C-alpha cells in the first residue's frame, strides 16, 4: 500500500515538473488521489480553470511549446 502511495506521489511530482512552464496551468492539486489535479484555463476559455487529468496534458503538449519559449538564446561572444 505504501508503494502505491509513493508511486502516485512520484507521478504527481512529475506532472508538476512538466507543467511548471505551461502558461495555461493555474494550479496542480497536492492530493495524489485527485484524478483531475490540473487546473487549466486553456479549455475553459476564461479565467476560471477547469480541472483535467494528466493524460489530457500529455495529449495537449502545450507545456512543450511554452518550455521552448522560455529557453534563453545563447549570446555569441567574440574574443
Ligand atoms: S491541458 Fe495543455 S494547456 Fe492545459 S495545463 Fe495541460 S498542457 Fe497546459
């Protein structure tokens, strides 16, 4: 039973890590038993988020686009 709880917590931590760069993600629930832990405003179309599950985020992949935007370009130096 402890292993299952630990696995759920690990999955939730991974979800947190993946979505930290998504501009549509408002909040992620801390309860690892929550089946829809992600609060997203992309699919609500307004400021009030809808709760979705991690599988929806994986298929949406908006977090990848935002992560690319956050990358800083390298600054070329001449010596
Ligand atoms: S569903 Fe898409 S837009 Fe919404 S939080 Fe997940 S990755 Fe971001």
